[in-house]
């Protein structure tokens, strides 16, 4: 049950890198805290693993009962550099001792500007760029849409099937999946339209064919003359880690450029070395007009951004963008430290190593189990889609059973997909090979027993 790894983790505090179960999950202390959560926290705020964390680092999360769980979720792709990475901790502690807030719109400070400069440098494209900082991914998406509408003077926005962009009113409208994100929360923002995505496992289309189909829908149902922006995740996150066929994204970008439409890449889950490149757009050879980032940007602290072509970003009047906490100095310090780690510790390369390990083991399992219909993804962002092997229909029940069994055995995995039939693997890039292999052993056992 317990395997101790002697290899030091790539980052984070010095925690034993082991899967350790000293109680059943949840243990008594976690059960007590879960009861307090049920009494004090709104029922709509759910949780995946029935544990309460007290420490995390490398590739593990330690709970209140002393159980050490292998982390294959990274807090949904947030702790990419590893939880509590020493450089992030040091930067945050130094900033907290100086000041925690002035509001950048009242008294600006250098770290906000430095984060904007870094984002302008590392995002795709060598054109002149500017950035604005916010608090969350949904807030970044809302502001990207605002900026595109202001720049173009047009109202409509197109999102895609299976897409996820957030839980605020506008971002719920952009999000495709009803339960649990939209059901009962309408009416939603107007002038939001949906186009078909390239989904190679299910549509069988080439990238060119899928793009032609999507563009036809956009032209017929919206019209370029009314369209401010197209927004898309280069690789979908919550929608099921769907990787579009080659040629799909470049064709959309080309159409947008030819028709005066702003192309927004939502890289909130795919950004910052997660896919083996600093940004997933690079995998497909595209340069977005605007790019939204969050999650992995600041090592676990809340920060988000919109970065894009300077002329588009400057379309808003003074005071039109911002927010009380946007670009908080503590989060900015964490972001600068995290970006340094991404660039100096070879995390994009590490993501590619993780991809090799994940795909090799999952392919081995697929060869012996037809219920694994598809394996896809890039870097440390890999998914397995589970199906009924006779019909190819999604098997959400099997997926949920595997995830539940993994968590009970001390491995945190996350499900996703419009049909709830995908397990996504998002380990911290600080995880060791040995710990990742043990986590996959648990997944394999859960699959065999289901």
C-alpha cells in the first residue's frame, strides 16, 4: 500500500513522496470537517475527494488524517509548478511583508507591470502586445469579450460545442454543458452563439472538413458583419480534453482575420507548459488576437489575464477595464516566480516526459480493454474516454466508478466531458516518475475491478 520514493520532487516542500493510507478515505478527521462543510458551506459548492487537505507538494496531497494521496489533478491544472514551490513561497512571503494591497487603479506598483511585460513576452506572436490582469479565468473571459466588442463595434460572440469558459452569467452562456454549470441559472447573456467543434474520435472529420462545417454555421446563423469574436480552447478542458484535428484551428484563425473577427484563445487550462509548450496555441501553429490565462499562472494564487494585440487591448476607454483586486501584488509576486520556474526548470520538457509515461501506460491498458475508446492530449494534459465497446456510446457510470475507486485507494483523479465519460490526468509537473507510475497502477486496478 505504501511506496516511499527517495527521489526528491522537482519543487514544493519536502514531503514524503508516497501514497500512504493510514485510515479509510474519508478518515474520521476528514469526516468531521465534511460535516462542518455541509453545515456551513452552500450546497452548490461540491467537492471531488472526500478529504480535507493540510499539506501538499511534489505529487502528493496530505489530508487531515495523515493520508498521503497521489495528486493527478493539480487542483484542476493550477499547481503546475508543484504545490508551495519554494520560489513561489519566498516571493509571496517577501511581498506580504511589504504590502498586500493598494488597488492598482489607485496606486500602481511594479509587479503588475512586470507580470504584464512577462505575458507580453511569452505568449504566442511577436507583434506588439498589452495585458490586463484580473482574478479568475471567468473574469478574464468576460473582459476578453468586452475588449473584442469594443474594438470591433459588433455584438455577437461564437463559442463551440463542449466548450467551458466559466460560471458567471456571460461565461455560462459561452459554456456548452448544462449540468451542473447552467441548469436553472438562466436567462443568460444575449448574442452568444455556438458552432460545432472538431472532435476526431466522434465526428471522423479532417480538420479542414470540420472547419468548413463550423464556418458555414457561423456565416449562416450569425454573419461576420455581426460577429465580434470567436472564442475557443485550443484543447478543451472540462469538455473532455478534446484535441481538434490538424488544420481546424488555423482555418478558423484565417477566416477570422479575413472577416474582421477577433480570435480569442482560452488557454486558462492549457497555458503555462501544461501541454509541453508554454501555450497550446503553439502546438497548432496559431497566433491568437487575444489570449486568456489563469490557473497555472501564479502557483496557486488567484490571478488571471487577458493578453493581446496592442491595438485591440487599447480599444477600451480609461476605467473600462480593471477591478479592485485585479493584479493583486501578492498574486503578481507568485506569478513572476512561477513564470521564472517555467522558464528555468524545464517544465515544458517535463510535461513531454509525463505525456510519454501516461500515453504508454494508458495505451497498454487500452490494448487489453475495449472500454477505453480513446486516449488523447498533449504534455501533462492527457485523457482517457470510456465507452460501451459494442456501441461506442459514452459510459459515464464506468468512469465515475473508476474515479471513486481511485480516490478510495489514495489517488486523486478528475472526470470531465460533456457526457461525463472522460478521466483527465493533470499531475503537477513536479511529480516523480515513480509516483506517477504508482498512480496509474491504481487506475489500472480500478478499471479491472469495474
